C-alpha cells in the first residue's frame, strides 16, 4: 500500500523531529509553529501559517477554519502541545481536509518526550 504524499510527509516529519530535538517538550504550540516554519523553509518547503480556509455548504460560505500550517499546498499540519493526540484532534484534521480538498493531514504533538505524529487521510 502506497502512502499518500509519502516523500513530502517524510520531509515534513523530519523537520518536526529536528524541531523537537532542539526544543524538547514544554513550549506553547505557537513556539513550535514558528520553529517548524523556519525548519520547513530551510528544507526548501513552502509553508503557509495560519491559513484561512472558508467552509462551504450548498455553495454558500458558512464558516472558516484557520490551519496551523499548510505545506506545499498539499499537506495540512495540525500542531499540538498536549498530553496525547485524541480523537477530537483527528476529527478536526479530517474537517480541515474536507475544507481544503487536500488528502493528507499530519497531527503532530510536541509535548511528549518522543514526538507523536498521526496521519489523517481523506477517504472518498
């Protein structure tokens, strides 16, 4: 089974690991977002921070999402600094995928001694 966005997600996860190794757990999500944006840029990846995405219902705008990071206009990153990734975090990532049309989101938790990454794939 081929992973969606395998090469890109591998590069992104590498940047996340690099940031976690340097900073460790204990900071606010915004600190990791800033550091990760720098690491992604250094790796040659384009990342949009706090990207506003409009949600539509029956072709009418009904709300907005603000993504932590959108990498290469293909992968949504949802950054966390919490005890553990929970189902609600995965559900939020899934809703981001629906709103953007992207196929892959990575939920990344920096608050653990070892970085925690969960892939969320939009299925048809």
